[in-house]
């Protein structure tokens, strides 16, 4: 029975990977259809924003926010042991349409939250089959295997541990199913003919005598990223407290997207969609232009996320940080440009996204030339150490704040 469940799990995880690849293909195909060229089209851009804004309002009223917020999904899973995955197919359709508007966001939010939702669905399907398959007749067995929205049973931690007492085996199964999902996502990605995600931002000829820049660039970029992240959080807070009506929120976001599409179309769509610019003459733009695009990209990303035009912020942040890096590299004309840009992106993006491993993985796999992967790994480890140190310092600060030091000193004086 366990062998059968394992094989069935491989089939389900392959199906999930194919569906996620289908979402990525759909959003890319829709963008190519409605945006054969990215530029200022006053009437067409306005129509696109108006139609998609209406779609956002209708879907919010009928089904709530799509894609679902990953933080809320985790909270729901932790408190109830399950999640609401009934509309997961809509979660793959509606965000693909929203992204056609040119909102400065990417598909990664949908991919991540959908992966979690489908993962819970898969676990509950396997749990039902585990408890009922052997006692059912042939017809009932076939139904429970092929009907996706029925024959589901919540999987508690106790159930999971009883079925697989070994933690090593549990983690191994999760890893195998997740890897299988990624493989089929990659297969679907390849079959659909989508352009490669790997886009090197340039060629590097860095030398060992430039290593003295490693620490200063990381420190400056991390500090700048921290300030920018603080400003973006307060911008989102200001929008949330200033506007509460859904219609006004969607209108504000749509207006921002429309104006940016007319004035600076390079900030539209996800950063991944525009990373090809760095392989052209884009890095030769004036430093002030690169900085302006980067700042506007981050502002539009924050506005979009706060007004219902939802999507992921990972690729937009990487795109903005890369623009910052090229602009800053002009201040170091005698240094390898791509070396400087890579370090700057590592520091700034880590400060904004709060995930050095994520930033390092994407930079190392997708964007930097091979001879800079070692630098990326070293910067990632340093950023991870910094993050851990910050957590320890924050914990010590809370301990110091909450500890009754006057009483403690009084006790010590008595001794």
C-alpha cells in the first residue's frame, strides 16, 4: 500500500508542477498578446487598466483576494490544520490576468502560495486514500483517485507522524514530491517554449585586487536597502490608512500603473520580464536615469501591492537593485562593473526582501556569470550571518527591556 501511495503522490505532484507551468505560460502569453511592444499607448493602456481594474473588484467581492496571501495561508494552516484551496484554479487564472495590466509585480507570489495550497490538497487527498482505499470497491477507488474536489481528509500532525514515525522519512518524502513537482514544472516550461529564465547581466573580468571592495559595497548597499525598505513599509501603511474603499484603492493603483506606462514603461511588469534590458545598452544609460527607474520601480511595486493589483515583489526588487548597482558602478570606474553590481544587489535586495538565501540563489542561478558565483556564495553566507546576528541582538534587546534590572541589582546588593 505504501508503494502505491508513493506512486500516486508522484502523479499528483507532477500534475501540480504542470498546472503551475501552465499558469506561467498563460500570464506570459497574455502579456505577449496585449503588449507586443512595451510603450506608451494612451488609449489601449487605459482600456487594459479599466478592464482589469473591474475584474479585480468583481473577483474580490466574489472570492476574496487572489492570489491568497502566503502569510495568511500559513496562519490558517497552523491554527486549523488545513487551508481553503477550493479556488486554487481561480488563483492561477485571475492573477495571470491582473499581471497583463503591467503592474510592477511578478508571478512568484502566485507560484509560492499555489504551491502551498496544492501541497495541502495533495496531503489531504493522500490521507483519505490511505484510510479508505482498501475498504472501498473498485468504482469507489477510481472515484477517490480521480475526483479532485472530493475524498479529502485533513491531515493532522499526529496522523502524519503515525503514518511515518521517522522524521527523516517524512522530510525525504516531502523533498521527493517537491523535487518531482519542480521537474514537471521545468518540463512544462520547456514544452511551452517560454524564454529562458537565465539572463546574465553581463560579463565580468574581476581581479583579486578588487576584493577590498567586498565589505564596503555590501555594507553601503545593505544600509541603503534598509532605509528604502523602511520607506516602502511606511508608504504601504500610508496608503492603507488613507484609502479604505476598494474602488478607490483599485483606482489609485490603476492610475499609478497607467501613468508609469505612459512616462516610464520600463518599470512595468515584473523585473524578470525586463531583465533582458541589462543585456542591451540599458546599463549605459545615465546614472540619474538608472536611479530614477529603480526608485520608481520600487514605489510602483509598493503602490500596486497596497491597492489590490497583487503579485510578487522578488523580481521587481532584484530589477531595481540591479539598476542601483549599475548607477553606483559609475562611481568606481576602475573596478569591474558586474562585480560591483553583483555585490550591490546582494546587499540591497537582501535588506528589502529579508532573505539572503533567496537572493543569493536567484543571483547565482539566473543572473551572474559563472566566475562570480563564488562571490555570491560568500556574500550570501555573510548576509545569513548578519541576519542571525540581528535576531540575536534583537532578542537580547527585548530581554534587557523586559528584565527587572532594578530588582536584580537590589538582590545583588544584598548578597
